C-alpha cells in the first residue's frame, strides 16, 4: 500500500465520520431549538462532544479551516 493510498483510505473514513457527526450536530441544534430549557444542558454537552471530536479529527487530517470552525 502506498502512502497516498493509505491517506486516501484515512480521508474516506474521516469523511464518513464527519458526515455522520455533522448530521448529529444538525439534529442536536434542531432539538435545542424546540426543547424546554431543562433539556438544554444534556443536548449542549452532546453538541460540545460532537464538535470537539470533529475538531480533533479535522486537525489530525490537516484540515485546519474545518478545525477552526468547529472550535469556534
């Protein structure tokens, strides 16, 4: 396996994971919008965890713009 092929495989896994995370982030934001304030703490914690993982994974892949946006 060449380095390029290894990176392409890793990038494919990253993209699959990132798409799933973004879908969960979107759903959590929609849930926050329509939920009572008492449920916000749990949803915010889950949202923060998803964004933190997306930020870390993006940094490891050298995708610094995505990393910075997830951090913001």
